[in-house]
């Protein structure tokens, strides 16, 4: 097969964003990813947004291209079966991702007795294993406190589960690093990552911890301004809002030139005695700069300056809702090779993304739909767990496993 | 050496968040990472936040544990030198990360003539190579439109450059996937990733694109509520704000029990004719639920219920600023093995994070400070570019390279 991670097999026992995203990212790079769930579906089976059918668009989005097996994990047979699938043989298998943190039969100590070189990546809430989600980690570490309109008194949480998304990608790189180690040293291992630690490390990396320790004032809300340099949103004559960036010297010079505001900026520099070529000065004087630029944007429709901004290579964008973006932006359509229009039963037809990376050594992998719950149960029991037809039939009869076909047959 | 990515050498030509974060993540897993910069420092050399000394806490945060070489890249000698460093021999070398996208001498086609199996990961703004930053990608794709207080009319941008952070982590996993491929097939490649594609793919994965296509109403701002289930912030009697989560059935039942609101919730269910065990119903009725819970929190200080919430395993958190978090939360101190207190010249003393992953096969790597600009120039010229002492002296004399020691000598 012609895929980047061809041959790799990863088993995933998961729910919600981070670990499902990790498994899907590997699947979209070409790995075989098996997600196991309870017979009734995982904790995220009904996560919003939903399609009009009631099926989860969220679940479908985060489990694309995986194989699904549905198992009764309360039963000893179910536990033995999941163990067998996680620890099945294969040079590039024996990799397990989870955020379920089941102690006993599904922990690393027990599983690695069945396969010594097992690689297991466990995502926890916090480092003590207490439950945390993106929505609790974020306020605990101060981001909502610095988000929102200037002067707004309440913290503003994000609509995007950024920590989950970062953690999920870190699960991917940790797994690949651990596999690299196994290839060289023949040694498996457990990698533990806490969602809260991902967030704590990241705010440290961005300098926010140092800032809070060595500087006096707390970083405050600054609306939609780009922190520490210049970047601001403006409402145009057409009613559309745009974001313009003057972070680097070149971006700043381009913005000043395109808006013909050179003289006014020089006057501001003289008046304030400060040099606007210094990004921190642009931050300090952002309100004055914005006051100069505001009438320029207020007097123009986006279409009046869009082409010139593009030609000059300015860094800028219009604001859009997701619906607007879908209507206006070809990057969210099949004009972008990352997207394929898929018709998904129970969900509808819309552009579905593959992996954002274009790997020159292999053709792009088209995105594949998410499986139905238990869709690959029989296949996995045969090909991975290597059970006989008789054994498989017994597991179905006992209700240890389920598949849509079998469910339909039982209901009939 | 006893490190996860031991032996790997990565060269980085970068600025700002994503690619520096990628290189640093690899360094914190044990790779040797060489960042090259202009003699005067990269575009991000003065990025905020700054320490009182004027040095960048941001730069120090995103370049920890790297080696730094300062080169005049306008000169042909400087370009030849950087080429030599990127394409230097070594089985686990020949890996290059960049977001600078310099056409000609520094593109993949040219560089790979010097090392056929070069792996190069390039992060672009958008897929056409136009400039985009987190602050423009985010409004273009609709996140600020769904962020902020309910009913607030303007879009609210995030204080966290989430797309940069996600893209940076994706650069890491793409590099590791490409190295895996090279180990198996002996083949290098270029991986191109656009920041905007990372964002577009992610909103697709989360179901937001499907939602916008198949459902009528646009997703609107919902303040600090957890989208699609129950999660809300409350102000307590002590003035502190808390976030409580009722996403899973267990979390919801725990929250209802801990707040003694079972009867009121049953009454709400009867009155509305809806089943609160359904997460979507909790979302639809979130205002009614919040009205029930609000007096409970308003009548209690955080200390009155914190212990019971912990004992019951509820998913919750207090809101904090970063300064508050540093004072109150041991997870941001050396009590957390991820953090080390470092004294950094020109910056100060504060807790500095290492990689969030705990890899059982290797001891945790303590974080190392960022280098001074050009700190490793001589070492890299000798050990990596394999130049003679005479050649190195000539490069310094001509001003093709710089180091802090040499700069001090020249100034003396």
C-alpha cells in the first residue's frame, strides 16, 4: 500500500476529542486504526453537533477512516478479547492509545504481560489522574481571564477545545517517538500525558509564566488586538469586519503604505517621542494607531482594497461565520485537495478534510468516512484476534460483541 | 545518551510560534535541534512578552534546549554554510523544519541536491503560500463568531494562538512520520502544511463544517457554557468563579447529587417533558438548569464544597489568572515533575516546563534554557559543518557568522 504510515496498526479505546483525534490523524496518514467501544457506543457517541437524523457529526468527524468493534467490556470474555486485539502480533502493531484509564485488566502493567514491547499512550485529566476537560483546564490556567473585549469584567472561554486538540496531536508525536525507540531498542513503554500538563507547558512555552512571575501587571483583555505588536479588527463601509496584521516590520510598513497613513504615523511618532518600528511601541500605541486607521476602513468596502492588499502581500483576513466561510472561501471546498465531498449515510453531503500535510513521497490520502459502531467487528475478530468462525459465532451469540449486520439480524 | 529521540538532529529556520514550538518539542524529547538565525536575530527575537531587561520571554520559551547559530544569509557564503548544516551527514540527521519559505537556495529542490534523503517540513500561511497568521486564520474560519458572551454582537478572538500550537505539534508528527518512512524506504521528502489548512481540517474534524452545511441555524455564542451538553460557570459567595461540568452521564449525576438539586431537576424534567439524561436536552435547557444551580453556588464559598467535589470525583475547576494559578496551583510549580525552576540570565527565575509526556523507557528530560543568539556558532561550524579552525576564523572575520563571545571581542 502506498501510504505514509503503511503497516502500522494502532488500537484505540477512547472518547471525546484528544485521543480520537490522535487515532484519526494516524489513520489519515495511513495507519490501520481500530477503535473499540462498548456495545451501546462510547461516551462520545451522541456528542454535539448532531445531524438532523440525530447522529453525531462530531463522532463522525473524529473517527474517520477507523475500524470499529463493539464489545461488552463488563464481561471477562470481552476483556480478554480487547486484550487480545491490543496485544495482537505484528511487527508494526502493539500500539494502544487511550484516555479511558481503566485500572486492572486494561492498564499497561497487565497488557504488557501479553505483549512485552507494547507501546501505550495514556491521556489523563491532570497528572494525578483526576478528571479534567478542556473546559476546566482552560479557566484554571488563566486564558479566559485574558480573553474578551477590553474592560469586560468576566472571563471569556474559548469555543475551540484548543488543549484537547494540542494534546491529541501530542499523543500522535509521542506514539511515533515511542515507536522510533522500539524500532531501535526493541523496547515498548507507557507514555502518560495529562491534558492539564499540556496546557501548563504551553503557557510556559509562550512566555506567559515568565511574564506573570517577573513582570508587575497581569496581562489583561485586549479585545481582538494582536498581543505585543500591532494587529486589529476594523469594520468596513460594507459592514464586513477585517483583521489586519502589523506584526513584522514588513507587515507594518505594508499596512501603513496600503492605507496611505505614513504621514499620520510619523506625526504620532513625533508626538509620542516613540519609534513605531519597535513592535512593542506599536502595542503601547495601538489605540492611537487604530484611531488613525479606523476612518480609512470605515470609508471603504472590502472589495475596494482586497485586491491591492493581496498584491502587496499584506497579512489580513475578513471575519466570517463558518457558513459564510463555506460560501466564500474555496479553501473549504474541493478546490482545496485536502477536502473531499462525501455522502455519509445519516449525516449528509459536505466537504470532509483529510490530513493537512502534503507528503511528497506519497499521494494524498482521501478522507474516509467514520465507521458505523461495530462495523468491523467480524473482520477484526478474524484478522486481528485470529479467532475461528466458530469462536466468532459464539461471541456474537453470547452478546460479547456486536455489529450492525448482527444487530439487524437479531432484531428481525 | 539516555533520551527518547537520542541521535536525531534537526535543523530549524523559523520564527514565531509553530515551527519554533515544533523544534523545541523535539529538543525536549532529546533531539539535537539547531536553530539558525540572521546575525541580528530572527523576526521573533523581540516578540512579547518581554522581561524587564527587554529580552523576550516568548523567544526564550519557544527555543529552550536548542543550539543557536547566527549567519548572514544575504551573503553567498552564509547561504552555502546554512545549506551545509541542513544537509550535513549523519544517519539520523538531514531533517529541516521551516516557516521561512525562501525560494531558491533554501527550497527543497535545491537543498535535496546536497542530500538526497533530506526530510523538510515547511509550514506555510495558506496552501497558496500567502501570508497568514493565527490571528487571521481564526476569524476567516468562524471561531471568533461563536466565541464570547451570549448575545454579544462582535466576534471575540482568542488570547491563545491555538492554530499555531496545533500546527507546531503537527509539524512534529509529520517529521516523525517522514523519518519512519525514510528508515524503511531510504527516501526523503518534503512535507508542506498550511496553517489555514490545519484550522480548516480541525473545524471539519470537530463536526463544525457538517453542522454548518446540514443544519439550519448558525452556531451562536454561548458564553462560557459547554457546547452541546451541560457545563457552566458560577460565582460563589467568596467571589471566586468556578466551572462545573455535566458532559457525561456520570458527571451530570455527580453534579446533581453534590448540589442536592435532584428534586429540582426532576421537576424541570416533568415540566419540560424532556429527559435530562440526554446531553442535548441539558444543552437545550441549560438556562433553566443554571437557574436551579446558581443559588447553590452563590450561597457557598469554594472552600465549602471543594473537598466534597474532589471526593465525589466531579469535573470542575476554579477560574484563575496566570498569577493566581502560579500562587495557588502546585501543578505550575516544581511539585510537578514537568517543571524546573531555572535562573535565566536577563530573564529571571521562574518555573520552566519540559515535555508533558512521561516516557517510561527513559527518565524525564529536565528543561534547558534557550541559547543566546549565536551561542553555538563555533561548535556547529566545527562539529556539524566540519570546517577547519582556519575556515571558521575566516567566516567570523568576514562577518558571515556571529557569536556572543565574538561580538564581545569585536566590541572590545
